[in-house]
C-alpha cells in the first residue's frame, strides 16, 4: 500500500486471470483458448495492415468492423458497439447501463469480473444463488433491482439457458437493462441477438476470443437498440476514443466474414467436448451439461485441488477454483483431440 494511492485502490480485489506459465511440453487447458487458431483470412488481413498506414490513427468508430458484424446478425451498424475485448465492452456497460439506485443482480457463481467491476465502479449488487444443480433459475430474479447481467452459457459452469427462457427474463424486466454475456454462445447455445429487435432493454455482448480464436487480438462487441449503444459510446469517448487499432480492426473484420472457418472450427470443438464429457463420465466424474468450449467436472473420490495438482505434475494445466461450492470442480478447456487424449490418460493414472 502506498500513501499515493487513491482511497478506492486499497479496497479493490482485482480479477485473477488464468495462469500463463512457461512449462515444457505443456497441455494448456486452463484459459478457454481455442486450439484451432484464427481464420487464415484474418491473419492475411492483419499482415496486410502492418504498413506505413500505422502512422495514422485508426477509425475511432471502427465502421467497417461494425458493418461486418451487423451483416452477420441482421442489424445495422448503429446498433453495434466494439471495444478492446469483451471485458472492456462489459466495463463500459457497467458504467453506462448497470449502475442504478436499486442493486444489480447476477449469479453467485459466474464470471468473476462482475464483482470486480462492481467494486471498481461503486455498484451495489445482489448475488443470486444458482440452483443445487448449478443452473440459473430466472424466477429467482423476480425481485427489486436496477439491472441484471448474466452469462449464457454461464461461466465457469458451462450450462446454458434456452432462447425462450432468456426472452422471459427480458420481458419480465421491461424497466431494467438486461445484459446477456454470450462469450461462449457459439459452442452450442442459441444467441439472444434476435431478441434485441423486440426488446429495447436488452444488450448482448460477444467476444472474438473464443469461437474465432482471437484471444490475443482483444476484440469484443455488443448489440442492442440505438439508445443502449449510444450510452456505451458516450462512456467510450470519455475514456478512450481509439480502442481498436488498425491491425485489430482488419483482423476482426476478416474473421467475422470468414463464416466457413468459424463453422468448421467450432464444430470440431463441440465434437471433442462431447467425447471428453463421455470419457470423464465413464471414469466416474460428474460433468455438468456444457454449451461452452470447456467442461466443468468433479470426481466424488478426489478433491479438485488434488486433481489439479496431480495434472500439473504431468504438465497438464486446468483451472481450479478454491471457492465455496466450487472447490471440488475442475474447469477443463477443450483442446485438440491429442491434448484431450493426454488429459484422459493422465486422469486414468491419477484416479
């Protein structure tokens, strides 16, 4: 602690990102990165963007990228907001849409950046407990609130809500903004983006880090009706008018437009996820139903921390959360078939 800190700094408990270690022959299944790499067209577009034009500022509105996203989802560019990763998009949403006199609601087991943003921005929040089976019950959100945010599928559980249930949640709160964080929606869920045409209180947030394999590029976006997007733009332009550089805009646009690569690689992830889930169940693991590029699993006879340690000793990294209700679970990213075979072989040794 320093005497030069602002008073809020000492109260913050920052988000802890997944470990990025340097271990030889590592199988890295802890940060939900896509094993198949970005679209070759995206790589070519980024290579072409590395030119003398980098001396110039990028388009602050990222119009070309917004138009590409709008074309995919059947909206207009004015209903699309882009930012430096979905984390930044979410941060702007917390300031622009989720801070009200009544509390913000979100699940008690969810993306841990939500409570971090609440502390940073001074937002009162109520954590709504998941059901015993680790699912979200929208009836639990029928309480006084200023806004709601939840991931679909949820993280770190991977469980998803059907489109009809998301619509019911949004319809039941016409006077509150509802943000649906769809970071993993492309691995088996049904996006709520079409509902934004019908509901003026719904904002849907996506990332290019997962299904489009661009975690290193840091691009995210939100879709909603114009007043919600206008609020995000006002916050952005009060913070950083140029969040996406020229290379990022070029690569992200090409990735969005390469639908064939997107469909091919996400299908591979889904196929391997189902194979891994079946293999784990055969070995006595409980595996929550997943619509994400990871599985959330536990073994009745082996504590989660012990399993994570034993896997690490075999150069296999998974995510363990030492928190109430979660301490026996492992979150395992879906890697290549070879990586997942190595995981299963290691678990055979351990359990």
